[in-house]
C-alpha cells in the first residue's frame, strides 16, 4: 500500500502561540482519517499546513505518490453563498477543475466529464442548471463536495462537513463520504467533533491536544486510550 502523506515532527503557531508541536503521523492510499480535538488544539492550523496555505515553523509534510497540494480536494468548514451569487450548480462543480485547466481559457471535454461524473456520484445531476442559491443546505454541501471531488486526484480534506445540516442531511453526507472512501478508494481526512461517528467510519484517528500529548492510531486504540475519556460522551 502506497504512502500518500506524512507529517514529520511538525510544529506550527497561530497568532504567536504554539498550537502544534512535534506532530508525526502518516497515511496510506485509501485511509480514512478523522481529526478530533478541542477548540484551539490546532485543527484549523493543521488543515492550513496540509493545504500549503501556511508554512510550518519546523518539521515537514511529505506528499507521496506524485500528490501535490493542488491535487487535494478541499471542503471548507463554512461555505456560504452571497445573495447575488449567480452561478449554477454545474458551474460551481466544474470550478473544482480550475487547477487541471491551468491557463487554458475553456474547460476540456475530459474536465467536463469529470464534473458530470462528480455530480452524478453525489446525486446533484438533476440540479445542474439550478441556481445554487435555490438549494437546501444538504444539497449545497453535496454540490461543494462534488466540486472538491473535481479537484481531488487521490485525497479529500473535509473540515466539519456536516456543520449546520439537519440530522437527515448529515447522515446522507456521512454516507456519501463513506462511499467515496470504501467504493472509490479515495483517501479521506475529515475534521470533526463527532467522536462516535469517527470511531464507526475511520480506520485512523488523530486527536490533537493542547498539552502536546496528541494521539494517532486506530479507532480501537483510541477508544482504549486515556485521551478518549475527555471526548467520548461529550
């Protein structure tokens, strides 16, 4: 199994304060990693480092198997649409192919096919010509996940993807993500506060703690660790 990402003794700060120190973990292709942790433990800072938006203070992030940061499909925590945003669902989804398109003025037939496949996979093909402002919260999240799929070559990075969704829409989003991992072989990194769901769907858990005693291992190892008692049952 190929190694796709490795963090080696990573350290990073936020507003002058160290929030990540000596963090090391690695992922293989097809892994499903859930990142847990209290507010202020460094989850957002780690996401920025993984995306190449922020440089670590020390340590390094190694991308394997030809992966580049521009190949990571990213679903932000809060993706809001302004009242005047005019795009259709299809236009939003295919915008995930911008890095593939490069300097070309138009999308290629292959990129259009990638977008069509992503919309079909996420069940939003029937909404392709609709204004994205007309969608429900769950439909919008599926649209943005389809856009992230267009950008993703091998890795999806999802920052609290069910925030603001009702229980039915959240369950559907979890099911879609699980299918992308299990059936499509997509490597998934998901930041979440849902510990119970993490133990059910992930094969690896990273729990960031502000006291530098972070945990990385399997769900079973996490459930049996002393760290889990701080989060399970919250």
